[in-house]
């Protein structure tokens, strides 16, 4: 994915689920207060190549990968995107988050423009959503402005169309506010694996299938915006868009919601549920409804929602790769006619049955080679599936050429 440096760098409830209402799935343009329109004419500054940035060593991908700024502090922006380092991920999920508060009513539906220079009349280089979207503080100036970094939360009607671009710009220092997130739960969404990782009290508690935004040539704003967020209460609940019904929706970034995979009045879940595990939404995050072995699904998240629970979304940077599980990883199946492989001895997909163990290294051998991956307990992908994803994200490629062309068209 192409990223461009900017010329600015030179400038210095428990509440019951609400009944369905008529909302669009992912972005409610009429509800959002936008800043003035800005026409961008940003000078392009070439970044160092991948080899130059790493000195030929293996790359370490962080949320601020490609940023011209460095930060030695340990935080969301500097933490390698490695879900296996549970201690580090949990520390990040429970650490303070810096947001912007413009003091307006319904501030969570408003956005602030990042400026190319510490001046309210300077050009806009991105937008950030108030109250819920975390920002990376880079430098605080004595003139009342602070240089920050974030993924631009540009929606369809945003004043700056920098769709999910990692940008740096200036905002008034007086708007900065630090918040302590909930210390019981935290959520990581990885756009590379299309998984939700729920952490509870210091450890990974459950893994769920999700669908993040799928871009098309007419809707580049469908890309789910990456970054660090707080889930807001009171939550939204159920909503309906045409024939599509979404339950248990929780707002985390203006019009972006975390909600259960949609269903329809005519076809139930058969249209949307099979797409879990791949990009499919208009920008929201669709979460599986089927329970994991410990009973976790989107309804569980809804029932246990907390004020200011942190949700982070990891960017699927080109060059990131999914590692193979260890061959010794234990999997399970039902030798008496079972058609799926599982992560646990029991699964809600086969009530009352106890499975037999085998290993991931045996998955391509008979009789396991014909087993399908269970869509309830989220076992690991086969090596061939991992290879296909990694080929798409191989270094030097472009996993999302549609969004790249849309950005180039905007900049030209």
C-alpha cells in the first residue's frame, strides 16, 4: 500500500437492546457534523524504500509503520502487531489513550481537521473523530498547537478525503484529553487475519471471525479505518438498513460500529455469515454470532460491554505475513463421521459430543485432509490458505489496488 509523507512535516447498561431503527449500516452522514471543505494540494515527499528503512533486516510492522517519526515509548503505535505476545498486547489495551474533545454536543459524531501547519487556516491533511479515536502525540509546541499522528477517519462526507491514510498534522493542544480505558476487557481487530481477539483480565480469552470493510471503485470510504478507539456507551443496539438487520451494535468511531453479522428477513444469515473471515462490510466490523467453546460471540461482547472498552484495529500493511501454527498445535475432530476440525474437545456446533485430538502437522494427512474448518470455534487456517493470503500481501505488492487508484485520482 502506497503511503506518502506530507509537506506539513517541514512546518514544524446494562441496557436492553434497542428495537430496529432505520439507519444505514456503517455511516450516518446526516448525523455527523463536518468541518469546512478543504481542497488538498499536498506536496509529495518520497519516503525511504523498505530496504532503506530496515537496512535489509526483516521488517517489524507496527501501527505507525512508514511514519517519518520515531517514538521509543511503548504504546499502541509502536507495539509490533503480534497477537501471540499477550502480555504486551494487554498492557497496550489497558494503557491510557489520548483523544480530542472539541467541547461540542454529541462530540463523538464530530471531527477535527488536522492542519499542515500550526495555524487554523492551514490546509487540512486528515480528520480525526472526537472523544473515541486515539491519537499519537508527537510534539507539543509552545504556541498552543500539538503535532499528532493517526489514521484519517475520512468517510464519504468528510472534508478531507484521506481514506484510512496514516497522516500527521497539527491540532489545538487544548483539545487533547487522556482517558483510562476499561481494565477488564480489550479487543484487537486484525484486518490481515480478519479475526477479533477478545482479551479478558490479562489474557487472550476468545477469537472470533469478522468482516471488515470491502472497498469498491465507487466507495473507497468503505475501508475500515485502523487505529486506537474507545467503544462508547450508551450503545446503539439493533438497526436495520433495507432488508439487512444488524444486532448488538456498539459505536466506536463516529458512524463505524461493531455489530453482529447481519441477517435478513428473507434469507436469515445465509448471505452474510459465509463471508465472515474476509472483507465484506461497508466499513463497520461484523462479528460472528456462533458461540466459541467458552460461549463468546457478539452477544457476549454486548452483554459484557463496558464504558471506554478499548478497541484497536491493526492495519494490513503490505508485507505483513501470517505465520504457520506450530505443527504440535492440538486440533480435534469427531472420528465417527465428523466433517470439521476444531480448537477444543467440545464445540457448540456439535452439542453433547466430545472430540478426538490430533495435531496441526497431521492436518494434510488422511483422514484429516478432508475436514473443513469449523466456523464456530475458529481453528487455524490450513497452510495453503495462509500461503494464499501471504501471497496477496507479499512485500512490494498492492493488496488493495482499487483504494490505491482512488487515492491517486484524488491527489492528481
